[in-house]
């Protein structure tokens, strides 16, 4: 068993909240908990927090071990550590399923996402156990990163001088038909329980290299959202016993009978009882000589093809949009067989990626924030429809997606998808700049509808969302180098920018400043010029200028340049108050002055005296567009001195140590003695009676945006303090390290954390001219990098003659020039494509 890299280890009370999502992009996940339980079965086309299927004997899915040392009585345990104290009390004792089963005394959870490893020990158990679980995560390969499986390896070590006979069991209820959403009332207990599973059929199957149980249903309609298949299998060739069902006993005696059977000798005797929701089980026997370690591998797989469209209307049956992953496999067994066949290469490449994020010189807290938040890409926040297109909710509520439509103003902030899975990012841009999301006048709905349609409904345009899409289009063009692709989208991109200049629009007077009614990511409309929209708009103007020049559209480029220069000067002269940038509220006399499609109904009721304004507030992300512009190499949008002052002001006024005395009438993501940065403060007074609704809150995606701004401004120490504050709150004891919430779990904006990686290393790659840039470090470093579907590490040894070893671990990187800070560059005689699998050495002499 090859050791896995470990970024962080958790023990004791810090195991309680850990729930590592195991599943592929667009497939849904099941969570591997810090103490070993398997919960949150979110594989049936919707979020399902708290849903753990319970089968015969009221048993939830589990893994267990049986071990007998020569001359001693056998011991049987769940492959789990102690149940967290918070789960000990309920109306009928501990409410968690499997709570009363024997378990190990000590547990340590080690992880470097997507790898989760649970080490278990108990003086009464003759073996030490390690449970490893993962789903392949291989940037640049969205198909191999989109498999509907959990790959589980159990390693048993015999530390004694005596032989140990052992076995590992796995159990999975056939819950097909249940998704945790449809509930039935238990009148006796007065509670709602999941329902829907019926006529389950479990069948023994064998394929080359795989044996196990295929789970299906003959009672759930084939067009139901909850219809599909499951599989529980092992790669073991010998010593495998199984059950397709458990005994049909009353009370919880089916579990009693199963446990007695397995605990007797580590084998499972056949059972043929017929029940509605049968539980499948496997057991694999192994012999452990003194001092030896042996492993058993299991595959959990699922296949639920009938994903329904979002934006469901009451009384209407939503259309089925399907799942891409189910077009790749006929059923769950086929997916399991594929994963088993390719396990070694899938694991090798996944471990290689995790290792690049673990074994480098970036601060540990940055590696943690960047890597752990990638779990959002695999949660029910994200999915791929049957045609392969990629979409995202903003986040996930417990039983439903949160805020549909690949919301442009939320997804503006995340930097992971484009750098790691560029095909998925380009698919999002292709939808945004199409008839599915835009009208011919340039109006872009900030929430796309499904199924996709050309006759765009009324909708709503978001100022920051629409401008951010232009910056993202520039990014996808830069990272791909595909100018032909950009050319196909350019007419729509021009329309999207020019929409701001229409009468009643955001910048109707075309002075480079948004004064109009601006719906934005605060879910309200700002009236009048403000820094948040200003930086998104100025960034869009610069990006559009850059793209226009590349396409020979010089007239449009000059218009964008002129607007940018005028807008930039005005914002610095008028919105900067000597401390930070503020909002000048400019009401309008009536809604007739506002272009249709720019108001949501959630904002001000009276445009002549609008509520929900930022006004004189010091906003956490007042330089949001600047972050994306810097990552695009588009330089300062505003005066750099003023920007740095504004960032210092945000830290001074908004960073709060201890929230015990803080008033917050909205959602509480920070409590007690925690430290965080508030969305806004009013250090100069003049707070509106009703500011924008979230001003008293804290949200990690905005904090990461601030941290990125600080790094780009040279305030790295302050940035790391902000990131450390966040990750201290998601410590496994108070919150799940793999679930940074905002409006829902696994919130997309938190993937802004990936931007910390290129920001700290100075990494910037343009496939347009093959230029690769890094900052010049003060000492020898190793940094990770990822772009255009390729990724790896760079080792830089600085000096008058700097040595650079660029390793391409995956993919191919077209390179012509390497630039390191301001110290110098090297230009190759011609563009060279660097292939994966080796380090490429370069020598760079300092400029004189």
C-alpha cells in the first residue's frame, strides 16, 4: 500500500464535524466522516444533508472487521472510532444508526483532499486498521474526475508475533427510490422518515477483477428521479462470501442475526429472505502472518440518470435534463467495473495531484484552503447535464439546490474550475454568451434556465455578473490560446458590454462609471456609483479592449480604452474618501428611468428613496473586479496607492476579534471568540437605516477575495491572517473542513481560495504567446501550478543565475518564454511543448 500524502490530521473532538465528500464531478457524493461513518448519501440527483439510508435491522451502511488471534476469542468491530458526544442523546437514546455497534477506541483522520484516511486502534483488537477512501480527482481530465464511485481500501496490520485470521465486511441497504426528500410520518414517534424504496432486487455479479452485488428496483418507476442502480463490490479474488439480503426478522433482529453470523467466523452464510429493501453485504477473509499488513478493496457505485431541471414551478413536472456520467455507463455495476479495472492509474494520478498541493512551500493554511474547497466541485452544487454541459447552483440547502442558474455574480469569484478543468469553464462561457442566456440587445440573464431555450424569458441582469463574465471570457481565452474560439463568442461579448450603455442602463451616459440601477451579488440593487460595480466594470472594459485588439476590432478597443480611462479617473477622484472607496447613492424619480430587467423585486421598493444601499460603508470586496483583473495581467484598475489604503481600511474597520458583542440580524457564520472580516462597517457614520441586507454577516468567499487583494497589494502577512481565521473556524470540531457555507453548503464562491495559489507564487500563464511567469522568491522554493489542463510543480533556486526546474506531471504545456519577477526572462528559440513525466531545466540570468 503506497503511503498517501497528508496535509492535515484530526483527532478527538476535531473528528466530530468532518464529512469528506466522496464522489465525482457531477455525480453526487457520499461523505466519509471523521470517525468513520458513511453519511449524507447525496447521490440521487439532489442534496441530502443528514440522509443516511437505513436498511434491514435499522442498520446504515458500514464497514466492519472480524479478527481472531491464535488461541484467543474473536473480536468484531465497526471500522469506526468513538461516536461524537453530540450524538449520544435523543428521545430513544443515541439517534444515530449503528450507534450501539462495537467500535474502535481511538481514531485519527488524515487527509489531503480528495484522499481520506482513517487510522483505528484499540488494545482489545488484535489488528490495527486503516480505511482509505477517495474518488479520482485529476485536473485536466473531467471524465476521469467524474466517476460515480467511492473507492475504499481497508488495510489490516498484525503487530503481534502470532498469526491472525481476519475478515472485512461491507453492508449497503438497497435504498433505490429514496433520496432523503420524500418523507413519511411516523405517527408513533411524531417524526418524518425517508420513504420511497420498494421492490428492491439484489443480485450477485462477477466481472473480470470484480465480484459483488448489483442493487436494482422493480418497484420504482424507470422515469422517476429516484430510479437507478447501486453496486457493492470487491476486487478480492478469494475468500469472498456474500448476502444479497438479510434475515426477515422483526424489531432490529436482522442486524443481530447478521452480526452473530459475521462475528462467529468472519464469513457470511447465504440468506434468501425476501424483503422490500434488502441489504447487500460482502465479507472478505484474509490471513495475517506476524508483523504483516494486507489490504481489501471495495467499490461503491451509483447510477441515477433522471436529473430534473432546476427552477421547478409549483404544479408543473420539471423536464428531465439527465446526467452526463450516466451516459458513460449502462448502470452502477458497469461504473464499478470500470473503476476497478483502472483503480491503479486513477489512484496514481489522484495521489500525484494531491502531492503537488501538499509537498510545496506555500503556507500550509493556503494549501488547505485551496485543496479542501475543491470538494465543492464534486458536491451537488455542481452537475453536468446529459449533453456534457457544466452547471452550478450557488450552493446546497439540506434537501435542495440553493439559488439556481450558474449565478454569474457568485461564480465570478471562484478560480478553481478554469485552472483545473478548463473544458468545464469554457462550457459555462459558451452558455453565457449564447441565445440560451442573452438577448440580442446584450441583456444577459444572471441565472440560466434549464432546459436551455433560445426564447429567453424575462429574467434579470446583474451588473457585476455580466461584467465578470467578460473577465472570465478573457481568462478562458488566455488559458486556452484559442482565438478562433473567442472569435465565435465575440459578437455576443460586445453586445454584453454595450448593454451597459443603453438608455436607462448601468452607464447610459457612457462616461466609464456605472450610475444606474445595478442588481448585484448582495441580492439588491445599488443606485449610483460604487466601488464594487466600478471595479467589475473597469475590469470588463480592460478585458474587452484586450480581446478586441487581438481580433482586429480596433475601434471597439479604443472605445473601451477611453471609457476605462475616464471611469478610472472619476472613481479615484470622487469615490475615494481618503480611507476607502464608498458608494454615492443616486436615487431616480421613478422606475420609468430604469431599463426593464434590471430590478429583482428583492431590493428597494421606492427608487426615489431606496433602501438596501451600501452608501458610506467600508465594503470587504470593494476591489472585487481588481482581483480578477490582476489575475489576468490587466494591471491596476484604480490608483494603486488608493487601493492599498482601502485594503488597510477594510482590515482596520471590518476585521473583528470575538463576536460575542457583535449584533447580527441575519445569518451567523461566525460566533463566540472567532475572528473574521465583516461584510461592511460604517466607521464614518452615515449608515443607512436599512443597509444592504448582509452587511453584518461574514462569508468566506468574500474573505478569500480580500485575501487575494491583499496578496496582490503586497500585504501577504495580512492575507495569511485572514485565511488562517477562516480555516480556524472550519476545524472539524465546530464546522466541517470540507463545507464552507454561504447561502447553502459547499458554496461556489469559496472556491475563490484556489486563486491564492497563483497569487502567492506569481504564477501566470498565457497560451496565446506561451509565456509563463512566476514571482522571484527570496529562497529556493517548490510551488504548484495548474493551467490549461496541465499541472505540476516548479522548483526555483534564485540567484544572479537562477535555476528553474519545471515539472509537468499531467498534460502538456506549450512554452516560449519564462519570466521571473522583474529579474529577468528566458526566451526559447521556438515554442516548445513540454510533455508530462519529467522535469525541464532552465537557467535564467538576472537582467542588468
